[in-house]
C-alpha cells in the first residue's frame, strides 16, 4: 500500500474488506500490523461458536451494518492516540444484549538492529 494513503483511509479499507465477515460474528478481535505507517497484514481472530452450560450455541447473529459503521468510526478516531510508526493495533468487539462493546490496544514495535546501526 502506498504511503500516500493515510492510515485512516487504510483502516477504512480494512473494515470494507472484513465487513462481510463481521456480519456473522458476535465477538472477536481485529488485528492490524503496521510498518512505517502502512498496513501489511490484517484480519479477524474469532471463535464464533459459544457454549452455554456445555452446549454449543451458534446464533449466527453478527454485527449490523450500523454497528460495523460505528465500529469503523471508532477505529479511525482511535488513531489519534497512536504515536509510533511500527506495531500492531487490536480492536476487540463483542455484542452483549445486542449492544456493541469495543476496545482498542496499541502495541509499538522497535528493532534493536536499527538502534545499534546509528
């Protein structure tokens, strides 16, 4: 992806790519790997099958289009708190009583070889 594309626009593209998956998920974690403020690998970690008292409960009910839009907006807005160029962002989400809850974790990565070569 070209560095001419803002990170916010790249996150928007990630959400467009995974939205077809999110409509089937009630919880999970979106991960985005970033190097030089460019997204490389991204995806969704999830286990869409829940158990209640040991019984499998696959409701098949995932995020609505409105919930995905709100989630995407939160993800883009959260970038204002990122102050590094290399790392990973994790957006965790869950539907609880049909309400979407989200959280974000930023992880910065550094390379010792870069420090020693200066």
